C-alpha cells in the first residue's frame, strides 16, 4: 500500500470513527498528527490504549499494524490488567506460551467468557497450562513437556453453553510429528504416581461431576503421551472414599472408559478421608516416582474436617513429598478453605509443589 493511500485511509477512519469491524475511538488524535510521530513515540503511546483501540489501530495501516504487532508487551499488560486478580491468574504466563502469544490468549479468554457466562471455566490454553504445571515437578523441561508438542482431540472440554460439557472423547491425544515423538521417546521423564480425588457428594451438580471426569480423562491422555510410565489411581468420595481405579499404568486399556462410566455417589462430604486414602495408595507406588494428589471438589465440608484435611495433606508431603493440587468445582466453592489445604502443605518445605485452580465456578 502506498504511503499516501495509507494516510488517506487513516484520515478517513479518524474523521468517520470507522475502521472495519471494530471502529476507532473518536478521542484518538487526528490521522495527520499521529502519522507524523516516529515509531518510538507511537510505541510508547500504545500503553495507554485498551484492547479495542489496539485492534482498531491494526486496521488503520500496515505501518500501525507492524508497530502494534511488534509490541507484544502491550498485550501482556492488557491481559494482566484484566485478569491478574481473577481465577487462575498464576497460570497466565504458561497459558500465553501455549496460546501462541499474549494477544491470542486475550482473544481466547475474552471469547471464552462470552460463550460460557455465567460460568468461570479455564480456556483451552489455561487447561493445557494446568496439565503442564501438574507434570512440571518431574520434567527436564521448564514445563511438564515441551510446550505445544501435544494436543488432545478436544482440550476445550466445556461446551459453549453455560453449565454443559462436551462429551467428545479425549482418548486419542496425538497430533505429534515424527521428530517430536522421537524426541519424547528419547527423553528421560521420571514417572508420576497420581491420586485423583473426585467429589461425588450431593453438593456438586451433575454438570460439575461430568467436568471433573473430563478433566481426569484429559490428564490421563496427556500423561499417556509425555509420561507413559506413570501410574494413577482414581478415588471418588462423599463421606467415605471409594477406590474406582487402583494404582495402574496410565496406558492401561479401558481406564478412560472406566472414568466415563463413573456414577455420582451423592451423600455428604469428608475431604480428609480421601486424602488419607490417597496417601496410603501412593505409599505403595514405585519409590523413584514423583507423587501427586489432585483434589477436585467444591470444598463444602465442616470446619473441623478442613483442619483434618490440612493435617493429611501436610503428612502426605512430609512422608511422600507429594505435591498437592486442589481444583474448585461448583456453584459455591469454598476457595479459601481449599487454598488453606494447598498452602499448608507447601509451607512445610520451600521445595514443595502444588497449587489451587478454578475448574468450574459460578460467577457472582
């Protein structure tokens, strides 16, 4: 495009307030005054624009588009300003790598919020980031596996309708080229031994229960690709823990179907009991495997049971060095209580791993 035509387009956009799909704010400087500024000044001004303005500016001219796209830090700032205090803020860095950049992560999260309102659920890249972080305790890579080497058949396990879940299979995970597959085969990934605890009490809905099962399947599918020598057990619980799948290889035939067929137990909730049972099972795992406990629940239990849960999580770390992850699921999640359980075990040692994430929560 010629400079003169670009300049005319810019002037027309500023005068009419129109620039393609998004439109330009009329408060922006005139086209002539902006056009005369050097690139360095324009780059500095980008920090004062919001997402809509940045996108609009890309439609003005090739010059502005190149400037905006070269300033990836601006999109990082916009993402952090909007979501730094929201659910799963601590995984934004990893999610941006998996999304292919901060701008793509912004678009992904923005559209996800619109489609899934009033529910708060992780976007595709955030879900993948959670899986990577869980595996990071035993990886030679800075994340659980080389970033971007795998994709599930549909990592976005939640449908576009609020409160519903996509039932599409998550078994087949591999969209990996031969070079990457060879690299993974040659890599020495220490195995994981994971206990997955699923809340089957009456306080979680059918949709919540399905979401927990689908996350379980996504984790198993991811482990099959990057950590095939790992093992997992699955425990459903109400006031009592029930072992649905004993400690088995993640590649065990039929394990995915077993998870899909799980039926909700109903009843009241005791979180301490399944953590204790997970500790007992993981104590029998191979000594060189890294132990992980994953608790998925709404956390609706009595105060004294929370205190027991804290003790059980801390004991699992002290005796097994088990990392503890809690995932909040439900209409009324006790996030503070679940975070207390997580951080009690993490405070017992500067080397302990773990964290709290939101898997499915009603926005209030």
